[in-house]
C-alpha cells in the first residue's frame, strides 16, 4: 500500500480541457517556477537509502490508466492550476485559460509569454511510476499521483525539452540546465519516497551520484 494512500485521499472529479494562449519567447528569466520546494539533499539521501531496488516492468502500461487533468478549484484543472501557480503576472479568463503572463522553464532557462508553448512535466513520469509500483494501484490512486500539486511533481517546462525527457529516469536524463539538477533529483526522490515507489539499480546509482554533489 503506497504511503500516500494511508495518509490522504484526494476527492477529485475528472475533467479535460485545453489551454489557449498567445505565443512569444522572451530573452531573460522574468518568471520563476513556484512548484513546492523539494526536501533537502540530506533528507533526499536518507529517503533514497530506504527505497526498494527492483527491476522495472512496463508490462500493461497505458497513460489512460492515470487520469489527467482533473478539476482542482473552480474552473481550473490541474494544468491550468500549475500554469497559474508557476507563472508571473498570469491573467486568466472565466474558464481559467491563461490569456497573458510569463513562464520560466527551469529545465533549460527559457522564458515564455505563451502558456501554450509549455508542457506540464511529471517529474516522475507516469510510465516510470507504473514500472516502479503504480501498476498495483487503483485508478483513484493513479489519478491522485498524476495530478499531485502538493509534492514537487508537476512543473511547466519547454515542450520540446519535456518531450526529449519522455519517460526516462535520472540514469538516462536530467535537465540540461545544470544548476537545476540538484533540485530535480531531490524532487524525484521525494516523490518516489512519498508514493513508496521502487528504483532500479542504475537509477539509484545516478541519484546517489547527483545527490553527493548537492
């Protein structure tokens, strides 16, 4: 039973919406992501030592088994909530669609004036979660994971960078912006620990090495 399910159940209603915004790219970081601050490096190292090491198994994975995006508040779904949370001077309409604002992609340092240019990344990808234990969860548990705004699990980033990451773990991919890598691996370990997910041996080695230099 994942730790999160014993601690908290999220009561949520599934909803899917799109996001329309004007396109633009700025030259400097005029906005900064405000995702929940990850645990410290020392705490992350402690958490990592407690994670089960196991071989991953992707058999049966289907993204539809992780319902996204769900209603968070009023007319705002998870994507729109994160877009509002992590942007600067964000203005939304009555449907919670961002009509203006700026967003800083912590993975590569790019700044945008169009929410439509951004993907919302799951720090621990859905397929990775499936491989690591979520295959045994209920749909409600997977929905809670896929829409978690409490842990450092969701962050708006440059779409092309997010797609280059895909479902890779830190043994295979870390953000190209080196100054963010420590934050990223701390977030990764925190999420895996909270949800009682396993790590594979290469993943643990990579995490250990990155955390050692934090």
